[in-house]
C-alpha cells in the first residue's frame, strides 16, 4: 500500500546497514541489448551464479520482463539442480523493466525493527535529459512500486526526488555516505541545495548525519555512485577504493575522500577506521569484441573501444552468509579478498568473475538490492 503524506523518520523507520540480517535480495534478469553484449549470455551466467550463492542463506527475488520469465526459470533452476541449491528460496516475478540495475531501481528498504517498508524514488536513468544513459526509463521508474505491490510491502512515494540506491550507503546507526559528484549533478535535483538534499536524506532514511565524499570512481557513468568507492563494513568502519599510482586520476579523487573520512566522525561520534582496497592494477577497458556485441537504441549512451570502465572491488555485496567479491583477473584480486575476509570473518568470501557485469556498466552491488529482515 502506498503511504500518503508520511515520512519514514517520523514513523520511526530507518535504512539498515547492508551487513544487518536480511530477508533476501532482488535482482533483475538482464536482457537490454545496449548494456549486455551478444544476448546477455555471459551476463546471465554471472547473474545465475550470484543468485545461487545468495540462495544458500536468504531468499532471492528475480524480476523479469513477461517474455523472459520462462527463460529465467529454465536457466536458474536447471543450474540450481546441479548446485543442489534451495530452490524454494528463489522467486521469479514478472515485473516489467528497462534494465537490470536492481540497486538503483528496486525499492530502498527501511525498518523500525519489526516492520519493513519500501521507498520509491524517481529514477531517470542517472541524469534524465541532462546526461542520462538511456532515453526511456518508464518501466524502471515504476519498478519499485510494482515490486512492493506484488510482495505486500507498504511503501513511501518520494517522487519527484531523484535518487538511486547505489548513491547512498548506511551504517544502520544514523550515518549515511554519499558523493557530491553524484547527488549534486545537474541531472538529479538541480533546484535543491546541498543542505536541502541532506535534510531530505535524513527524513527519508532515518539518518542523523550525512557525510558527503567529494568523489566516486573515475569514469563512473552513474556520476560516481558512492557504492563503487566507499562502503561500511561495520559501525565506524569503511573500505575505500584506492590506488598508489599518483598519475592515475583516481589517486587524487580517493585522496580527497580519505581526507574527509579522516576529519569526520559518524553520527555516534566515532572516528572512522578506513581500510584501503586497491583498484585493479591494470585498467579494465571494453574491447572491440565486446563493443561489437552491443546494440544501443536511439538516445542510449554508447561506449567506445578501449574506454576505461569503473572497475572497483568496493562494489561487493554482503549476504547473510557470504560476501560476493568482484574479480577482474588482476593481480589485486587476491588482495581484495584478503581485506574483505578481515572485515567479515564470519562470512564466506566468494570471488565472482565480474567481467560480464563491468562491460554492462556496473558490478555486483549494482545488480543486487537487499531486503532487510
């Protein structure tokens, strides 16, 4: 049910941390020809791997366009049989969509400790007519209310405020991380000041403090979402994407973020413990073969051969029993696993080859949206 003229914070609701217990996770079956090359064959293999790993410890809701529901069921459940996965934890739902970025188009969930509710923001393909990535986002904008209606969650309608789930990160104890590059971009909410946006986030996410990092990851086409550069791993603890190469544009970007984290405290007055996670040593770039497999529609942003992609290990996902960590075939892959194993000693660290996701324009966190317990 849509909640009219209500405010999550006033109702006693807040955005929990991703490392808190979850009911499950939402993913969207990939198919968009401009994002996923060659019929999304490789992407669907990776999505299936994500789904089956998560289903070991929580429910997984897979949303698919009407004509793709049976295809998704066939691939997922045939693979599940080989994995001996808990098939009753996987739910395939027919919900129209434009693309597979569940973190940004599915509801943001808030809780009061007893009940969970959804939030539907306005989605405009990361910038609308100003610098959005595709021209038609109507189905994506309607996805959050559709999911809540189908699964029985009450939801807050925050239209016309533009926000994506990947642009916010909560510690569950009153602190929210964002980037200035994203939330102050011209295609989001240009009529609002930084102070007004801060108050909006506090009221909708039940937060006491919003920490504004200057930057995200270099060449991130979402206008530098925070979930690609910095993430909470525990109250008062974060990981930060980093490079030691001072000639890389990312060096100054991450340094500026670190300087903010070093002088700030969280909502409870704690100084941050910052663990650095090196980005891939070799730049991850789209190649000629991958580019040839894309079929962009009119008005859709098109990539160029050799274009640097926004590869980062910080775009991991924390499940109930596992942490899914992107891998790029790089010498820094193992370092990322080691660092996250220190952060989450009680969870299985699962490496996921993420080439097919990063070619699509995102990563593991981008395609997964959590549902709190």
